[in-house]
C-alpha cells in the first residue's frame, strides 16, 4: 500500500501490479458506526390502553 496525502494505491507485493487506486474524501466517514448494515428499523410505538 502506497499512501501520499489523500491518494492511496494498493500494489501486489510480488508483481508490482496496481490493484486499486483511490482518493480519500476528507468529508466522508469511512469507519463503521457499530450498527448493523441496512436501513434503520423503526421502533413499534403501540400503546396499550
């Protein structure tokens, strides 16, 4: 992995082949939140009267 500022390149160590190249967006959150993936589930708010 080669990193220069926000530019990241993933290189195969044996062949030197470029596997992936990307630029990180400083305004985006890349780490997980701890919540399961998918849409948020709404809580059932039924009242028993």
